[in-house]
C-alpha cells in the first residue's frame, strides 16, 4: 500500500497536558514538530482535573520542603514508585509551577498575592507529621485552567496541530520506532507521519470499567499501540479508585473538597475515616479511603434505599468557601446528583479514576523494554503523562500529583528529544511489511462484515472488569474474569461496524479504540492475577498483606502473554533512600 | 421518548433531512440528551455522528441546538425538554456530518485576539504576584470551554463571521485585558478598534442566554468598550 508520508523531527500523539507541555518545549526550539490529537486539544481529559497540582512552595504554611513531598509520594506509592523519578519530579515541582504561572495560568491567590495552596490527601510535613497545604489550584478547575493555558501558549509558539486525527498504530522497524500511522477523522485519509522521535501522550484508559470518572476518549490508545509493537506495559494491575465519584453518574468530586474540610459519612452519620485512619482521616491516601468506603457499604452501613453509596458532607463549610473554592463541584453536584452541597451531602462511591501503570520509561521519558533482564531504550519512542509509567506513582498515586507528572515529564520529553535530535538522532526507514503491519487493525475493521457490534463487545468488557477487577480482588474472581476476557477477545476479532463511510466516521474510531481497550484490559487481568500480594490500589482478599520479599518489583506484560519483572529504583541521587516501612 | 435528529452525510445524502427515533430512555438509563444520543448510536443506528468527550460539561465537545436553543448535550436533562426533542447542529457553522460542524472559523476568531498572556517585563524567579481582588476579575472569563454555543447563536456573527470576532473570542480578549499580569492592554484594545471585530456586537445577548457555563460575554464586551473610551479620553 502506497501511503502519503510526512516528515517531522518529532510527532507527539495526544493533545492533553503532557503532549502540550512537550510540544511547547519543542515548538520553541525551532524543530519541526506536529501534535496529533483525536479531539481538539482543549477537549482532552486534562480539562477534567479539578483539585490542583502539588509543589512544595510553602505559600500557605510559610515553609515546605520538596524532600517532604518526595517522602509522601514514596509512602503513597506503597514503595513501588521509583525513587530517582520521584526525586526528579518533586524537586522540579516548584520551578514547574512558577513556569505555569508565568504562562498565565489563573491560579487562586493568597492575600499576599502568592499562589493559594490547599490541603490534599497524604501530604505531610517533616516526613509523615502534620498535614501540609501543598496543592496549588485555580479554584476547582485546575486542569481546565492548565490545559487552556498550555494550548494558548502553543498558539503563541505556532505549534503545528493535526486536530481530530487518530493514531492508528506505531510503525516499527528492527532499529526502533519510525513514526505513526494517522487517520484524518474528517476525511478518512490515512498518512504515515515519519519522525525522528515519536512521543506518546495518549492518557489513560478508564473506559475499561463500567463506572469511571474518565472521559469517553480515555481508551488506552497508547497501550494498544505499544503492545502491538511488541513492547511491554508495566504495573497494569494498579488502578486507582477515587473515593468520591458521584454515585450512578461516575462524575468526579475533587479530593480538594475534603482538603477544604469536607468529610465522608455512613448511614449513621458517622465520620468513619476517623476509625480507619485516625491520623490523616479523610485525607489519607486514596486507596485507603476507597477501601474503607467499600467496607462500610459491604458491612451494611451504606446510604440510600439500596445502601450502595456513602455521603460526602460539605454544608458545614458554608457558602463562602464552597462558592469561592469549590464552585465547579457545586455545579456538578446539582447537575448530576440533583443535590446542592450547600444544603445536603453528595452521594458518592469509589470510582475508577487513574492508572498508575503504563508504558515504562526513564526520567527522560524514553520508552524502555527489557532484554535479558536489562533495561533497553527503544530508539525513537518517548512517553509522558498518564500513559507512561516512569514510575512516580507506584502502586497508588497521591492526589494532585498527576497534573504535576504531566508537566514535569512532558517537559522532560521535550528537552530530551531536542538534545537527541541535536546529537544526530536520525530517521528509521520502514519496509513495506512494517507499514502493512501497522495498518492491519484498520484493514480488519474495514473488511469485517456481519459481526457483533462494537457496543456489544465494549459493554461486555466493561462489565467483566467492573465485576472481577474492582477495588477488592480474589484469585477466584480474577480467574473467571480472565477466562471471560479471553473468550471476548475471540469475539472481538469477528466484530464489525456497519458504517463504512469515510467522512467523520466515529464508529470506525470507536472500533479502533475498542481494540485498545481490550489490550489494556488483558494486560490488567494478566498482571492482577499474577501479583499475589496487596499493595497500594491492588487489594486482594486472598493475599491481604504487602509482600516485599517477593513483590517489591515492577511487573511487565507483553502482548503474547509473557510476563517479566524490573526492580524498583531505591537510589535517589541527592537524598537518602526512603526505606521500607508500614503505612497507616 | 421521540427524537427528531438532523442527518447529513455528504457521501450519501443529496441534502440534509430530519430522522425520527423512538427510544425507551428509562430502559436505557438515559438522563441527559447525550445519554440518549449515545443509546441511539449504540443500539439503533451506528451511523449517527456527534462529538463527545468528558460528558460532564467541561470539555465543550457536544454543543448542539436542542429544541431550538444551543446547549451541551451532556448537561441538558431530558426531563426538562418537550417532545419531540429536536436536535440540530450548531447554527451558522458549516456541517461536516450530522451534528458535527466545522469549527475552523470559530477557532480562527479565537486566535485573532492573541489568547495568551503577554508580559514584556523580565520574568521573576518565582510567581508574579496577583492580589485576590485582581484575580477575582478573571472569574466569569477564564472558565470558557470553547463550545461555540454563544458565537453560533449570535446574529452579528451570522452576518460577519469573517470579521466579527464573536462573543467567545471577545470574552477571551477581555480575560487577558483584565489580567493584572498582562502588559499589552493598550495594544489589545487597539487591535479591536476597527468597525467589525468588536463593534458589530449589538447587545442582542443570545450569548448570555445560551452559555452553558453561565458566563456573560456581553458584559465583557461592554467592559472592553468602556476601557477603549478611557484610553481615548
């Protein structure tokens, strides 16, 4: 097949926070860069982030230290986070915030004119001491403010965008990654974007679950692409369930609402987090709070006629705090729960929110694979943001560390791509067979007829994940779920779309996305079955304890079912190793 | 519930038409217009084409005309609507297919106002300071989601889409004029001083009526006019 080819120094796949931060770095450098995004960039899921972004500025408290932020992040990760990467992120956080502020991000302010910082889960001073105010925010619309600011700066820098183009697959050669096959959604045109460097910034995949805070577009496209290119995914068993998704709708209510003083109650009106976590209470790590809520519901103390949710109480904060600090939450609660939090508590339930795992990278955002037990850099491929696993979140992410992750490592990717190109990173030339391989998925959907619908398979997949891979897991359920998934994968091969037209064919896009959802779900199922311990967000009834002797390691999954492991980095460069200990 | 939906696929249709669908919204767990549209697409007709992303009113993908009024499908309750529910693409923008419109012109008008902070002073080592009162001036401006509900409901934009920036773009123009950290206020005002960019606003206020985020572009436009007057005096 003869494809139109366009040449770039770098192609960035994804127009969310990580992709836009990388493209800004590159557009300002004079390199020839293209961003391809399946939605107009400000429709990316970064826009939904609410609560804020962490950095040890000490604006509200008078003092703070990035080393305390690092300690909290390692503890939050349940020791699966790589300490060199966490050190890099926390140390660079203040500079990153100042950069965003100078770009124009409309942060909320303190009386002295500095950036306002609020409390958030798991954030302490003096290595596990009292709660600290470390989360910079723009009211409760921080992601929206960040995404728009980054996009605006990209307009100024004249970055080149391919908006509403879908990345079908990576083109792989024996040397590395040559670029990406892209589909113009409006016209159906397919082109090969060849690049010295391809940066994946494709975000998460929360749509593998029935109930999720994630946007419809979060379908793990980067995960599918990487697996089909024969590369591994890491720590895919670690899915974060956010304690406060609106019951039924799944829409997120920020942890910042607890940071501002809200708390969870059960049907007896009891503030139950005082019982589970006496020190940090409602501002414990998300995995701890989510499990506590599920236990309350399972033990019959849930709220509502079916006892199937808990309540988030905010009315005691008063109209001033809610309208000034949490206006978006009030709007969402009224729209999606029919509840005005000024008067009544919001019905909430732990809801799939974030994937800690992803595409393994080093701190320069270079994608890694393992060969003979050694890390090996994949030439020409980078990943940053939620799709990457660098790993700063380990087994459980702290709230407001994700917006930090995307800008710190989006920037790192941009910097390293520049350096590599200047040092002579060239193009890799694919053979016709390499191109054909990258087109196989698209061609299957174009030719399949009379199969089951995309929606049928997707609904079944989401039900399996919800039922068998949720907050609490057991071998029995996961084995069942795994068998069902394998059967579903066979059905997916025969599924088809009725709409074969070229013009803005969203059915075709959803079909390609479904392949990526399935790849992500299988990776999750494989690795969740494998890890026989409880750590962070991976909680098993049958193995309730953390097992550092056998499981202090990253797990890796390849599309052929092969599983491998990497050691966790416990060697930060400037500070002492944070040694293993129990969490609250 | 009965839906009447605008359909047009340039590959197969000579001209647009309205298609009726009867959907059991209760059985399909539909609360919002977007739920119903996706249920129709998923279970009845996969050729129905629309944009959607966050489904919670912050990404601005699913602006459309619902029973004659522009709004977001994902935050419009079905229970608030009379049947048949008539759904059309946003008016005045070229239709690509069904409910998907070509937003190129809308984005071009947005880019014209230089929607990014400009500050010619040397950057400080930390953040630029801004008092809570100065920051409060950005409330009601920065929250825009670029859904185009306002601009595509504006008769002045219908008449002069190439020359009139429209309410969304002008709201963002004022967002930067009002920012205490921006040093290009005079230049920004001068850029809007021609007869069309700003002054085609006739105060019709459709924009205020339809904004799904409750923002007020007309007020922002009037603020810009006041500042122009001040500069001129």
